C-alpha cells in the first residue's frame, strides 16, 4: 500500500491530511513558494475539508526574508518531522550562501528517515549539494542549468518544468510549482479536484513533466523561420565544441552566404557573432554560478586560449572574466 493509499484509504476516505514542510532559504523566491502553497489551500476549500497541511521551516526557527524583501514567521526550525511529511526546499538568489551546513545535515538526516524531499526553483541546488539527487533525474531554472550540470555530474538534469523521480521532486521555478502541486493533488485526490483548483487559479494551461521550461526558439527570437531556428538549436547544443558557419549552413541545406543573409535580416548580426554571444552567456553563467577556474570555463565554452576568451569577454561585458568572478561571486539567481 502506498503512502497516498494509507492517507486516503482504498475507497478514497481520508485518514489524515498530507503535510508539506516548506524549508524557506534566505532570499527564497516568493513566486515559487506561493505557487506551491496556494493550490493546497484552495484544494482544502474546494474539498470542504482539510486534505493538506503545511509548516514553514527554516534555520533558527524564527523568521526568514524572501528575495522581494517580505518576511515570514517560521513554525519550526531544523527539527525532526513526521516521516510521511514532504519537504519542499524553497530557493532563490544566493542559494549557495543560504544553504548552510546545518541545512544540508538536516536534509540528509530527514531523507535517511524516509522523508520525501523536493526543491522549488534553486532549491534543487541544495538537494544536489546534500547528495540527495545523485543517480536521480531533476530540474532547475534554465538560467542555472549550466552551472548545475557542471557541478553535479551525478544528477541527470532535465529541462522539464518539473520532475518527479520516486520520492525526489524538483521544479524549474516560477509558475512550475503550480504544475507540480496540481499533479500531486491529482495523484492524491483525482483529476477533478486538480482541475477545480486550476480553475480557481485561472490557470488554463496545466503543464506536465514532459513540457520544457523555455519558450520555443522562434518565440524567443521573435522570428518564425524554420531553418533559422534549426541553426540556433544546433548552436545551443554545441557550445563546448563550436561548429563552423559553413558546416551549419550545409546541415540545413543552405550556402554560407545564404545563412549570413538570414542572420543579418532577422537578427541584425552575423552567425559568428550570434554564436559568440551564446558562448559568452554560458561562460558568464558558469563564472557566476560555479567555482570552476577561468581556464576551465573557457574550455567549456569552446575557447582554446584563455587570452582569447578574456578578450572576447571584455568586448561583450566590459570587464574581464577574473573581475566578473571577483565582483559577482558565485550566485544562483532567478
């Protein structure tokens, strides 16, 4: 018998509410937190009974401030919880700084006791740092994926809006928390209740774990040209070992000159320039999100020479990679 069956009974009659423990890290993102807790409240209201309960937890057990400056009073500190609870780590900016050794030890201890754990937004980073996602599939906000994949090689990183892998949950941030919670509500109490909650939230496009985080390439660039989108997709997939414009053109059945005209017409830059900007953006993410050396960042982004990397980086961002690392530190932000 599953945990859900024990809570609801085989005939669907509730035995006890399912409880979520929201671990609020300093500077957590309110959107992800609200998107997770509000569906629970509405589910209780729509069902006319308490299906779900929740506690707010955090180091110190008193209060915590989210990234927009609002403060929340906590219910508990880092103490033992019920084994059938589900921990959801709410992360945000500076998640590395906010994830203390005490928090990591607490997550490991509760996971060993069999508690299900999940990460909302950059909360997945805290789970991975605790070793709780090793050998598992997980997701994190697209802006943080470059650094995450470099640091946590034992985790299978997905671009989905949310991932459920056994008793490990993760979301990409933003409204992805809504999708995850609607999925859990549907699993616990049926699609009708989940749909009723979505209606209350005026949320008409519920996503599944098969939906990806980012807008399609045509939507992102504002251009619906299939070959242009195809080339950009190829560029994004080959950052560490860049492909020449002539090879890209050949792969989509165009001449190099035609590809050049296509980029100039729609993006006002050459394919080479656009490709360089993609590589430098990844380099900036790695510098700000990981402790990789500048040389290794350069190699990961297709630069054979650190001096060439530094020159290109300065031209794009008006600073050197070394100064970027020194002034920004290691940040995970959404």
